[in-house]
C-alpha cells in the first residue's frame, strides 16, 4: 500500500471532513474564532465559502470545541419545510415532536428554557443552508431567534452555505432575517504559501515524517486547485498513487499536472 511506502500511518488526503486534520489557515482560524464568539453571544452567524473550501470541516472542529459545554443540533440536509425543521430540532433535543405547530413551539421553548437554567444554551448548526427550499423555512429560523428571555437569546444559530446563499439572502425579501445576523464570514481559498503549509500539515497529522512533494509540485497543486482544499486532496492522492506505482519517493510538478489532466482540471497553465 502507498501508506507504508511513504511512511504514513493513515491516508493523508482523505475525503472526509475530519477535524483532526484541520489546518488553521488565517481564514479558517478567523472563521472559527468568529463562530465561537457568535455562539458565546448567542447570535445568528453565517459562514459562506466555495464548494470544497472547508466549511463542513470547520463546523466539525467547532462542534469538537463546544459540544462539551452545550448541546449541539446539527442539520446536514436542510431540504426541510418549516414544520420539518421544528420537528428536527425537537428530535435533536431528544424529544418526541408534537404534531401541532403551537405545541411543537411550546415543547422547544420549554426545552430551551430548561437548558438556559442549566446554563447550557444550545447551538443549532445548519450546514448546506443553500439547499433550504423556501423562504418560509428561513422565516422559521428567524422566528427561532425570537426565543428570548430578558433580552437574551436562548439559542445560537449558525448557518453554513455556498456563496449562492449569500446572494439569496441579499434580496429584499430576506431583510428581516438579515437584520438578525450578528456575524458573517466568507471563507477564502488558500494562498500558494498556505497550500504548501496545508500539504505539510496533513502529511504530519497522517504520521509522515518526510513530505514527498517538491516545492514545484506544491506550486502546481496550488495553480491547478486554485487553493481549494478538496481539489488539493484529490490531486495529492492521485499523484501519491501514481508515484507509488513507479516506486518514486518524490513527487514533482509533472505528476501533479498529470493528475490535474486526469481529473479534467486546467493543468495550471493559466
Ligand atoms: N482547513 C482545512 N484543514 C484540513 N482539511 C481541510 C480544510 N479545509 C478543507 N479540508 C479538506 O477538504 C475537503 C473538503 O472540505 P469540506 O467538506 O469541509 O468543504 P465544504 O466547504 O464543506 O464543501 P461543500 O461546499 O462541498 O460542502 C475535506 O476532505 C476536508 O478534510
Ligand atoms: Mg460541506
């Protein structure tokens, strides 16, 4: 296996959003800090970022940091009607959701109040929020921010989505929701230098003591991936497998360009 060949304990460029591999680029670190702050302040927070830029990974890292102190409800498939959203929240609290909306809201409010008294205010995280089908569901999210006591929110809400979410929420129809947003942050792709740090970091976490990629290879990875971590992972894995096949312990830019072509990416010429 290529793992043994390169001296890795695990596959360094896996596809899953595993927070153990989190590389804290300045943007990722800032995003995490802002989300933590928003949760402390019980604000509504929004995190945007391109496909594959690390939003879900960040949400998992965030959960690791806060879940000891607060219950977290994570919704990863938010193609939900308002009623389905409320039911998911009730289930997330371990309750059996009531049938009628008013009862359901009462049920959720009682739970929020109970957690507030225990000083364990919960966090609702909705990933892939660009998939929320209708404005009515966003309206329900807005109404959840009305659960307050003495002017204090009882629930922190984090919405995470691709850039089209930002575009959508900028329309007039979403003005009321927009006014509730305390914190928003757009995650950026990695710079060339950060791409090299990212590659080094993942290799180290995977137990590798030598980085087989040359500097030129990492530059090529940056150009072909435009600094998007998921694409970097794909290129790196393909190049590692390819080099293993040739029993080559270093990986040069040529292998990255070949991997890019294999995946139909612009070979980094531009
Ligand atoms: N800061 C990071 N540190 C380590 N790995 C990262 C980082 N950012 C992204 N990755 C890796 O890149 C891949 C894509 O990340 P992730 O799934 O978090 O992106 P996403 O923004 O949620 O994408 P999508 O819009 O498709 O949901 C994962 O394999 C993840 O491990
Ligand atoms: Mg994601």
